């Protein structure tokens, strides 16, 4: 930490005076509403990262043992050139036989016996517009439910995007919602960043496949404008250094006065010294 601080101070002293004097730039004209995708590798074709996964599951890969972690990426059963996520949902009979069924409180097989989670890199507050797009199919026709969670398996609200009707052929789902305070809040903690899909809705069990997943939010900001004031300038550099010093530098980012996705200037899912140099470079070279 001490070394990092020293490095930042050096950079700061070297670049900032020049930036302050002559190169402050006005980017008001470039501002517009856009949708920003907050999942990584949504088409499941890239290398899975060890640092961060957008896609989690609570499932039963062996019928007796609960698995809670990154989702399983497999070859698409309908297209050998494509990859997708596969989630296995055990049947009610298998769950009862295993003796560890997650029930609904009344002894019944619960929809949340198996859950697929899409986890955003960014927390959201109420009022945000969220848009979900994905392709989905299942071995058995089913209606699955969507919930708002804080992190995977940290429940916020029973409904997010409504129910989704899934059939045995690939179909594209598109949903949009404005987050309510109930969706965005868990107890005293503001912030929602996870869509939960409750999959155990057919007692016979099921197998689900998901692909081409996007979770987007409506944004007014642009890269480098961390404080969302319409300009990319020295104040954004100091905000960026603040974020680094506070250590909130990898997804999922907390909600603060700064836009962390705007801070990750080179889009590598890490906010670090490289972003500081890229941002300073951008400010110096902007006409
Ligand atoms: Ca794919
Ligand atoms: Ca700014
Ligand atoms: Ca970065």
C-alpha cells in the first residue's frame, strides 16, 4: 500500500499540473443515454476468468451434494460450434431420497432448490433501468421465476423481471425493469447486483441451457467521467486515485459518488495505475 501510494503521488505530481493548465476538456456534446453491459463473457465463448465470473449457480452436480459457485460452461447440445451454460435441476424424488431437499417451509419442493444467478459488475440503486437479454432452452417445458438479489443467494425481492416461459427449443428473452426500492434494498443495505432464476419448478427435474446473456443498465456517463459532471478532467483523475486508495478496484463495485465502470478506462475489470495513465493520456490528447 505504501509503495502504491508513493507511485500514485509521483504520477500525480508529474502529470497533473500540465493537465490542469491547458488541457481540460469539455465533452458535454458527446453525452447521451446508452445501455452498458455489466456481465463478462455473456456469449460463453471466451476463456473463463479465475478472478471474476458473472454466472453462478446453486445446483446439484451430484444428486447429494450442493454446489454453489461459477456455472458450468458446455458445448451447445444443438450446435457443436457453440458454447453455453448448463444447469442441472434434480427432481423432487431425487431431492427427497438424498435427504437434503431445500423446501419452501411447508415441506414442499421449492423453486429455489436450484438457482441460476447473473451477477453484475456494478451494484444498482432504485430508479435504475435494467435490461436483460438472453437465449434459453430446457429439456422440459417450464415457467421459471426471477428474483432480485444483492449477491448470489442474498435475497432482496421475490420478483424482478417476472416469469419466463422456457421450452425445449432456444428462444430469446428480453425484459426491462425500473428498480424499485424493494428490489434494490436488502435490510439496511442499498444495492442490487444479481438476477436469480428459480429453476426447480417442475417436480420431474430439468436441464437448462443459457447463452448470449446481457444485463445492461441505462447510463448517462461516458468513460473517464467518473464524477458524472459531463467533463473528463483533473477531478476525474483525483476521483480515480481515490478509488484506488480505497481499494474498491475489482468487480462487483460498491455504489459511491463515482462511476466505477467509467473508471475502468481500459475495460480489463480492474481499476489500477494503468487506468490512471490512460485517463491522463486521454485528457492530454483530447482536442
Ligand atoms: Ca455461446
Ligand atoms: Ca468528470
Ligand atoms: Ca482497468
